[in-house]
């Protein structure tokens, strides 16, 4: 096996291990938050996360993608990029602190005055983490990145649990947990950077060395800022027109699906752009690789989301509490609509970045997000209907991936039929799995306890899915097993 293939397979394997850890820590963290926060506090948390995510994205400036895309980066350029990013982080953190009273007054949420200044610490910390992580990604050192993320996830879970259980801090515990995990991540990535001689940490700064990276990344940064605003506008509207409790139910469902999607896609999403970039001059190889990755993503996406939908009435009250069952309808609708996003968005965007088309991705984001924002505002002003707001968000989740796939098809000279053929087996297998799970629930729900029924549904679902998949396409399963064995 070639060195590139070994590193790629190893990277996917370590990212998968990180994903497995995330699949353990993320649900536990969600359970903690659901048990120790009220729906109204969940609504406040959504506003906090909105501003933190938005400022963090602005801080990015797209430099991370520019670093990965560039063939060679000098030590002086690395130093300039690191110092520049730190300056941007400090500036944005100070700006957020200054604007906190204004933001709190507009939204009429006094808790923001207490929590936003504390969260601003993570903005400064994330600056060097962002740059050093990009250097590691460029070298396809996902083993180190995965280990750092695993330790950060564990630190976040433990610190938040201590704040909740021992000190009864409530929402403050969530904020402090974020700060502590960020500090842990910074210390670890500096240690790794020194150990692998990733950067010499020179005291060199020239803005001229940063500008080429900014030029490449500006459209990517614009896309990410627009994405964050778009993805959170529905929450702002619901928070404005409805109660904090309603926002809490909605955000609980939406955030749970988003976190799960992020954790699971993390096994491959970080590897996609560096891997595809290695074949940017070979369209045939790119097309073959795109089909193969699509098939692997489908193998994960369909059973995951269909399994969640078919068991949601069981696990939501059992794991999070009966009070969160009111969010179940949001959970089901958003889970189904998230499948195209999981399958297409990261992969298609990475492919277009590889082909040096960041402006095209930005244009697609601009049009899709502009249409979504316009429609969302019209719906909220004219009808003020919660489910029409949800339906608008669902249309957006489906529309944007389809457009990205359309342009990917054009550049790879393939059709939607070719794309769909890669997904037919996991879709059929998952639908059969979902039907059997639902039948089991309705048949046995009065005979066994809720936890026993949930475990039975999960085990049966896994067996059915793998069994049907082996009957229809055993070669793909064997390929996955071989990849794991080779790593």
C-alpha cells in the first residue's frame, strides 16, 4: 500500500475512533444538559451558541482551507498566519464583550451579560488551535488531531458534569465546560506541534505573507458566515415570536440532530478535502473516488437517520426525560431532511474546492441562503406559524445539497441517476430495517419495559440492516472490512 493510501486509511480509522468516542460523549452530554437544564434555559443556550459560532466563523477568515490547498508553506508564512489569527481572535473577543450589553438589551435576555464575556475567552483560545489544526490536516495527521479531539470531548463531558452535579451551576456549567475543553485543546495541540516539528514558532509577522491566504479564503469565510446566520435565523425568529420554552424544544431537536450529524460525518469530512486535493488534476480518479465515498456515506447515513426516526418515541423520554417528548415531531422531521445534507454537502463542497471553485460554492450558498432567508422572513411575518417555519428550514436542508450535487455532476460528467445508483442498497436495507423496528415496537410495547424494548430494537435493526445489505451487495461490506484491516 502506498504511503498516501496508508496515511489516508489510518486517518479515516482514527477519525472513526474519534467518531465512536463522540457517539459516546455527545449523547451523554446531551442527556446531562436535558436533565439539568429546563427547556427555557435550552432556549437561552441556543442564543449563546449562535453568537459564539458566528464570531468563531468570522475569526476563521477561510485561512484553514487556503493552508490545505497551498502546495508549500514557508516557516515565515506559518508564523505570520499564526500571529495574524491570534490578533483577529483578540479583537473579536474584545468586540463581543463591548457589544454584550447591547445584544442583551435587544434580545431582552439578561443572562447574556454574564455568559457572553466568559465565552469570549474561547474565541482567543481557538485562534492558534485553528491554524495549528490546519497544518496538521494538510499533512494528513488525523491521528494526532483525533487524539486531541477525543481528549477534548472527554474533558468537556467531565467538566460539565462536575459543574452540574457537584456545583449545581446550571447554564454556567455549560459555559465553563466549553472554556475548560478549549484550554485543554490548546495545550495538547501546542505539544503536538512541537513534537512533530510542525512550526518553529518564529516571531515573524508580515501582512504581505498573509494576504494570499486571505484572498483564497475570503469567499469560503463569507460562505461560512452566511451559513451560520442562515442556520440560526429560524431560532432567532422562534425565540422572538414564541416562548423560550418553545425555542428550547425546537433547539433541542435541531441541535441534537446537528451534533449527531457532525460527530458521525467527522469520521470522513476532515479527510475529504486533503484527500481529494491529491487528485485535483485527474478527473477520472476524482470521479471514481467521489462515487466510492458516496457509497460509504450512504452505508452510514440511511441506517443512522432512519433508525433514529423509527425509535425516537422510545429513546427521547427514556434518555432525556418525558418533558422532552414534546420535541419529537421536530426531531423526526429534521432527521429525515438531514439525510441529503449528510450525504452531499461536505463531499460536494470539498470536491469543488479541490477544483479551485470556492467562489462557486460561495455563490451557491449565497443564492440558497438568500432564498431561504427571504422565504423564512415572509413566512414569519405573514403567518407566524411554527410548522411553516420548520417546513421552510426543511426545504433549505434539501435544496442546497441538490444544487451542490448538480454542479458536482457537471464537473465530473455524471448524472443524478449515476449518483442515486450508489445509494440504492443502503436505502433499501434501511427502509426494511425501519419497518421491522416499528413492527417490533407496536407488537412488544405492552409486554416489555421501555429500556428492554429499545435495546431489542437497536440490536434487531443492526442485524437486519447488515443481513439485507450482505444479500444485496456483499462486495461493499468486504471492501469496508478490508480497509479497516489494512489500517
